[in-house]
């Protein structure tokens, strides 16, 4: 049997790493958001897939959470001298990932096959799969008009007011083959929704009909970890986006957002006072320390989440 972890980029990758320390490769499959993907400088860039891959490989840039540790920037400097766009920072080693992905995609390989090859080449044994091999593009609706995600997130620094999101392509997208096989064989015993931005990083995944339908099966426990602690997001624009969407940033709001798919929600001790309100939504809460800094934090939270999902890992290994 297998645990399905659903994640976006930096924040969710921390829990995915913790899960990978406790579950062997055949017991964990990690489905990653592809809504942030875009073609830049002619290269196909998949930020969340790369962040998960680099994090599980232990090679991610610890300061930013994305890109490769100790990467170099000569190509960016040379590009700047040529007047090229350098707003999206691509380190030299990171560029190799995008070059090889672009080459393989152009040769007709599906994204999940390319991702499996890249992850294996980085020494990652766990299965990292794009949520879908079909293109899904997150478009941000703002007063400036509809913006491609990375333009909003990086080039404009999340400044434009968010009025809504579109996940173009999601409705016609199918779960990645490896994921669909797990669904068809009834192999998934629990789903963990990692603490990524629910509105931007998890939503494009749940927008895929085959995945949304699976998460709604009452017999499959779905446990999530709130990305909001004490009314704030640990990283990124989650709280700002929530306010702009007219939602008060809180773990209660996260519980409301997930109430039709999540059976249990981990909230931080800072939000203990919201337990009753969340329980009234029919979502059980587990109060824990959800801020993950060290690998011990990530592994402990992963263990607690698995236990709440009914997976007693001590019997596994
Ligand atoms: N985020 C930034 O804020 N600035 C960047 O220059 C940047 C470059 C970048 C390059 C590769 C990559 O995989 C991620 C990168 N990110 C950058 C982060 C990226 O925009 C976000 O990780 C996701 O798209 C949102 O989770």
C-alpha cells in the first residue's frame, strides 16, 4: 500500500522530505503542482517539481528553498550583459536541469518520464510525479489583467492585488499515469496534503477531475497541515492572497477551504483556540508544532501526520 503526498514548492517540500525519511520508495508517491511551470528563455521550467527533487536529493538552496545549493550565476551575468531577461534567476546547475528536461520533452517524452529520469539522476529513489502530464497553467486575475503565474509571483513580486485564479487546462487534465495506476489498483491508503499554498499550489492539483474525485472518497483518509500559523503564512504570499480574496488568514479558513476533502487538519499550537470552530466543520484537528526548521522537525511532523492517517510506520520498516 502507498501514501500519496500532494505538494507544491518550498513549504510542502519540507513535509515531503520528512515523509521520505519514514516511508520507503515503494510506500510513498509524491504528486507535485505543475501550474507554476512556464517556458522561459526557450527552456521548460518546472519550479515545484525541481524544488521537491532538489529537496529530496539534499541539494536545494537552503536560503531560498528553490534552485541548487552553491549554484553559480555566470550565465545570468552574461545574459544581463546581452540585455536578456534576468528577473527569473537561473543558476548554472539549475539550467542544466531545464536544458535536459526541454530536450527530452522535445523528443516526445511525457513530463512524468522526464521527471523520473531527472530525479533518479539526482539520486532520489522516491517517486516524484507531476500531478498531470497535460499542461496546467495558473493564471492570476489582477487589476493589471490576467498574469502568468511567474510574472505575478517573481517579476512583480506578488504586488498586484489577486482577484482570482484560473488553472488553465486542469479540467481536461488526467492524473499522471503512475498516479492513475495507484488509483486503479486501490493502492493508496492515505493522502497527505502538504503545507503548500492551498489557493495557488494545491488548488491546480485538486482541479484535476480524477484527483478531486479520488480525494472525495470517504474511505481514503486525507490529512493536511495548515500553512497558516497564527494568522500568518510561514513563507510566500498565502496570507496576502487570502486577504485579497476576502478570506481572513487562519487555520479555520484553511479547514473551511479543505472541508469537503480533508478528514484531519494539523494546526500549530499558536492556533489551539480554533479547535472547536474547526471541529464544527466536521474536520478533526491535531494540535502540533507545525513549523519545520530542522530535519528532526520535518520527520517528527511527518510521523505524527502518518499516525493520524492511520499509518503506523513502526510496523512498516
Ligand atoms: N523565485 C523568486 O522569487 N525569484 C526567482 O528568481 C526564482 C527563480 C527560480 C528558479 C528556478 C526555480 O525552480 C524556482 C525559482 N523561484 C524563484 C521560485 C519559484 O518562482 C517558486 O518556487 C514557485 O513557482 C512557487 O512555489
